[in-house]
C-alpha cells in the first residue's frame, strides 16, 4: 500500500495505465524480456506499446471490483484493490520466471 501511495501522486486514490507501465518497465525485467521476444517475433515498429503491460492491465481491471472509468479521458484507473491484484500477478510472474531459470540451469548441469 505504500507503493500505491507513492504512485498516486495526485492523491485521488486511483492510478492509471501509464503509471503502471512505467512501474513495470522499471521494476519488472520479465516484462521487458517478454516484450523484446514478442517484438522479435512480430517485427513491430511501435516501441511505445507493450503487449505484456496491456495484457496485465486488462486482467487487473477485469478483476478489480472497484475500477473507475474516466469518461473525459476514456481511461481506466484502478484503486487499491486492483493494485493488490496487480502485486499478486507480478509475484506469480516472478515465481514462474525463477522456476524457469532454475530448470534451465539444472538442465545445463545435467548435460555436462
């Protein structure tokens, strides 16, 4: 909840997708790595969009019981409940990434 309070610079109790995108790019190397792999497969020129962040964002707003849609900017913002869902999702992503790396290292050692 402290991180949510830091990201909520306007003290509106809601944060938007750009704030989440910046947070994920700074603190989640898994997101950058997956976006890089997708960009290589698809050969995209649009470096501003992130399919990984878009998928995470859509999942979070679908699960957030109190998401708020701002009609003026046609943007969706999440509250503290959505933030907690995002944190759980990121914990799962990091756990799966660490398991993948462990399995890869274990396989390399077995091949020697």
